[in-house]
C-alpha cells in the first residue's frame, strides 16, 4: 500500500477512522456489506465502520489501532494467521487516519 498524507509519501500503512471514500473503494467494499457509514445520534453521516451482522450495531474501530495489545497496532508482529490483509484491486482515494508502517 502506498499513499500520502499532508503531501508526505507513505508506503505500507494501515488506515482507520474513514470519513470519506471514493467510488472505487465503495465498489471494492461491497464484498463486506457489514462495513458501512454510521449515522450520528442527530442523523449526520459519521465514519465508516463494521456493524454486527446480527443486530446491526456499529462495531467502532476506535481502539483497534491505538494500543500495543490491539489487533492492528503491530501487524508485523501479530500471531500468524490472526490478521488477513486483502489487497485492493484499484487505486482508491479516502479520508481517514494513517497508522504505523506494515513490514
């Protein structure tokens, strides 16, 4: 994965807190219908996040990237088979937060 943030080039990183996605990414995410935008209590569009496949409750990723014992904090040192990365088939544009390099 490569991209940029604040005009600084980045390679091999993860993203979270997605607030906007382009049509290419929206099409690629159709394989995961439980991942979609949340609505805030006042009805405004919120970030994109996974939702429970049974009840539809948002499963926010707020803490998945923030601490060393959380799943996406240190991907290179994760237990084998604990994380599956899916490559994107096309270039995408999004707005969110970048996290840590992936070796």
